[in-house]
């Protein structure tokens, strides 16, 4: 691993640019060489791979990616850190630095959308979930993601139906990916240390989604509506999304599918939601 896994080196670079890190932007940099090695190994990087990193920060991971991959897009929003990255990494030919807010970028215009791509990132805590879904939607060539997120989010992504953490995010991510936990990371391996534990995950993009829906974006709105009011029955929650359909009709479809009309969203799995979505779409 390079010099940027050394906290003293990082502090020197930040001090040279008079940069104070901002917790509001989720700026916590992984500085443990062993964990970075685990992350890169999990990504199974090859010389021909194209890689996207979001939240490049000071370049700790970036300098390893440009050494091992064929082409790297590294996104950083912070003006000060972007300037530091550009100066320190000296923009080698296989690196494209992008200065911007990842949530506002159109990645399909930046990266060839159908080309095989891997994401390897210590994701900014404040945008991890919406960013993952955005990347999966905008980059159909995406094959895998190795990311670190806060432990609470990792638990949510991996929750089974019926559990407290199970929700819309769980269903949507599992529509696209198979998800596995690699390792838990204590606060001490980051600079500055966050107040929470983190988890490294690998999300393998499915070659075929486990269920077929005609419009994934509308299906996701359907999922959001189902979980929007967790104390309500599913038929009542979905009535707000489909005002032209009476709640009793939704209850009837649920009965035809073998469910109690008073069932709540957290009891249904991805396949159940796809069947219910198809049944309701048939009424429109």
C-alpha cells in the first residue's frame, strides 16, 4: 500500500492545503492497509477492468486502483480535496478525475453505460443508499460493487423479511444484486474516526433479475408506497399510489394470491411484491 495509508502523511497533506475534514459530508478516510487489501481482493481487480470510485477523498484507495485497473473514474465533490487529489496523483493516463456531486451527475453520460464496470468505494455515509440505487439504475454494465457503509445500513441491506430492519431499500437492492458481508470495520481504521462501526460489502449484480417487471422505476415507487406507512395494512398503503383503485380491490388481489388483506409490507419478499405489483397493474 502507498503512503496515504499513514495518518501522519495524510495530516501533513491536509495541513499543507489547510483542509479541515467535514463530518457533514461523511469524510472519513479508510487508512488501514490490510483492510484496503481485503477490499481490493474482494473486487477481483484485473488489468483490463474499468472502475468507478465515488468519494475519492485524499486518494488512499485511488492510488491503488490506478495501479491495478485499466481505467479509473474517481469522483470527488469537495473543492479542496479535488485540488489535493489532482496535485498528489498527477493525473496518470488511466485516471479520470471528476469534480462534482455524485448525486447530481449523470453517470451514463460520463461512463459508457453498457461497458463492464466495477465500483469500489468507501461511500460517503450521507448518500450511500440513494447513490447505490442511482448507480445500479444508470449503469447497466455494472457487474459488482465493493463498498463500505455504516453498519446500520449494511444490516438493513441484508435483512430477511419480517425483521425490524427489513424495508424498501432491502427489496430494491436485492432486486439488482446478491449481497454479502465481507468484514466489519471499527471506527479506529478511519481518519477521522466516525462514531459508528462500518461494514464492507460486496454486491454482485445479477445477470438476470429474480423477478420480471415491466418498469423497474415504477416498481420501486410501488415498493416505496408499500413501506411508506408501516403501521397500515398493505392494501391501505398502496391505495395512496393508485387512487383510481379501491382498497377493497387491492385486498381482493391479495386474497387471490393467498395472503391476508391485513398483511403488512415487511412480511413480503421480492417475489411476493412482484406478484402483487403485476396483479395491481392488471387493474390499471
